[in-house]
C-alpha cells in the first residue's frame, strides 16, 4: 500500500532542497554564515584558493573577492596592446625555457637577457601576505595553481610569464613569485583577478645586477639558491 509523506517529512524535504539551492546559488554567503558555528565548536574551516577564509578573533576574514578587490591604477591598460611593437618574443622564450635540459636552466638565462625588450616589458616580484594560513606545502601549491587557473580567464599566458615558489619548512612557509609582464605597468585585467590583492608587488630594477640574479633564481627554481632573501627553496609552479 502506498504511504503518503507526513507533513513534517515534507517540510524537512523542502528545507533540505532550499539549503541545497542556496549553496549552489550563493556559495560564499552560505559559507560565511555557517563557518562561525563551525569555529565555535573547534572545527576547522578549509582554506580555498583565491578565497582564503581564516579565523581571526572568533570571526572570519575574507581575502580577495568582494571585500578585497584590487584597485588598478587609473592609467593601467585593461590588457597589453597585442599590436604593440616589441622586440621580445614571449612564445619563443617559453619554448627555449621548456626545452632546456633538466637541471640546466642556467644555460638559457643569457638568451633571456639578450632578447628581453626592457622598454616593452617589466618584471615584478610578489610576496604573499598571509603565509600563516598555509602550514603545508601542498596547500600552498594548491593556492598558487588555483591563482594560475584563474589567470587563464584573462588569457594572461599571452602577455605574461611567471614562477611562484614555496620556501622554508612546514609549518612556517613563505610564498613568493616573480612575473614577466608586457608593458611597464601591471594590466588592470591582471589586477582584477581576486588573488592579486593577496600579494605585495614590487617592480624589479633590472639595472641592478643582484636583482637580475634573483630573477634568474626564480626562473630556475632550484635548491641551493637563496632568492635574494636567504630562503630555502621547497617547491614551485611555473606559469608559461
């Protein structure tokens, strides 16, 4: 015999369906509403690449996104001018870099400097602002990979090349990176990717020999180098 659902059972089903639809439609809002309760019971809120949430004084701090959007410089181009004349061939450099024998990236660095058009390109160092959120190397590399995936949404591979690394020993890790970008300013589209605001950016002085050496160390990503800060290299991700 067919049994009809009780009013209470139907109400529970509708409530469950409503919660599911809310999570799909507004994931950030739902997470922020349920996370304080989890923290109150000693649970750990998982960090998400690009939308890092961490407990601070019993509250949550959202890094990047709606509460931390970067404000591009007023004169920053949305994306570099694809027709701008430059003597540097980014794709050729990427092929040279990728085809270098393992452990011999140092051999292609002279090619990089000899062909780089410093009038049409600039190099930037970036330092992650919230290293304390990432006590495990795999978490840190997931953050970096997530950022790089979001960069593909603006076709950043067409006008940039970068290497981001994880330094130190767990749980005290540091994240740093180095980027080659077309133009003398970081394009607005690059800055509007949520993750950008989580890093501190410094333009490299390419006239300084020590700075050029540090750039090479980021490009190589090898043990035995200190990356200009006495650091111990652990792992890294190249965006090419």
